[in-house]
C-alpha cells in the first residue's frame, strides 16, 4: 500500500468535509475548485506556510514536527481517533529507527489459553477480537449469539471467523444485522484505523485486498478514509433461532497496546432479549445450537 497516497487521501478527505465558515474563517477569494477548504486555508488556520502544508499532504514528512501536526489537526477539526491516525500515517513514512516501540501480542498457545479463560469467566456474551476483527476467543454464549460463526468453524475453516468477511461476503449477514450497512461502515473504519496503526500486519492487508476485490461497498467505504476505535454501542441483531435481540456492547482493551479488544454484550434484566438469551443457553452445547440452526435453515 502506497503510504504517501494514504496520507494524502486522508488529509484531502478531511479538508473536503469542512467549509471555511465551519472552521471559523472567511473563505479566501477566488473560484473554488475543491469541496471544503483549500490547502492555503488549512495552512492559514494552522499558522504554517502553504508550502509546509503542501509538503505534508504530499507525504513529504521530513522536518514536519509534532507541533505542526498538532496545528494541522486542530485546523481540520480532527477528533481523537483521527488525530491519532494522522500521527500513525506520518510515523509510517519515517525511518524505522525513529518509530517508538509497539507492544505485540504473544502468538502462543499459552497466550490464547489465557484469553479463553478471560471470556469463560464472563456469564454474558463475550469475545476477544484482534485488530483485523478476527475472533480469537469467545465464551459459549458468545458463539451462540453469533451462530453462523460456529458454522464456519464446524466446516473446518483454517482461518479464524472474521466479522468483516462475514458481514460483507455472506448473504445471511444482511438479515442478521438490523443496521447491516451501519455495522459495516463501523467495521471498515476500525480496519482503516488498524491499518494506519500497524503497517507491518500482512494478514490485515491481505484481508483488505480480499474485501476490496470482492465487495464494491467495501471499496466505497474504504475510500472515505473514516477511522474509529471500539466504543460503547447498541447492537440490534435478528437471531435465526430466537428473533430480534437488543444489547449494549462495551469494549475493553486487553494486552496493552496489542490492539486486542474484549467485547461484552449486556442486556436489561427481564427484557425480551434477556429471555431470548436464556433460551439460547438452554442448548447445553454449541453443537446442539448449530444443529438447531441447520434444521431451521432446512425447513
């Protein structure tokens, strides 16, 4: 992936979304050929020369200080995640010797056993995802909440179940997610943030290439350069066995700076969703849940 092009596209999409008036300034005179702010208007708001800003937008980051990046971030009204993403993109263009050390997850069986014990200690749906949105560990009720995931594993898939691959490439996902496109939009933004953060994750870029080749929606959303991190959200699912479910999703970082997140689904006691999850728990094993799903699909 062209790192200079990534930085250029991110900055141009950020300035295109904000008009000079929204940024708190009078537009510069002359014919406007771009949406949003011109380069010289961003430079003016950041208190730097147009040449400096142009160099940054073209990916020429030598001599671009953190103070300049902070000023550009303020001028473009970047949120916290976008601000961090800008620094990650610039970092990727600098010599590796200047990179700060990053924590990497330990890719060992013992490490995964520890992650599994974490989710097994939780009595509501819970799973752990890596930055690629692969499920690396889930408790039984978590698999039952996402029954199609277990079907992938039952078929002997060698790779992990990936939420984005399922949402974009499995036609069942459009019915499973009440807000299917919104869910995909959020997932693409998570992958974009992860790609800016870790330029050495070859599995991530292989996934991005696969989704780009197979999904026009992914290509469109990827081109927007939107980024986000995990956050609290309301999840609405149409479960094939127990109907519509509404839950609160909360994510917690695990393994320090590894990018792994523990995602927990909680429901209101006594709610229809609470009762539906109790029904799911009545299937003593995930295999019984998968069998019930197979029977339901065969009808």
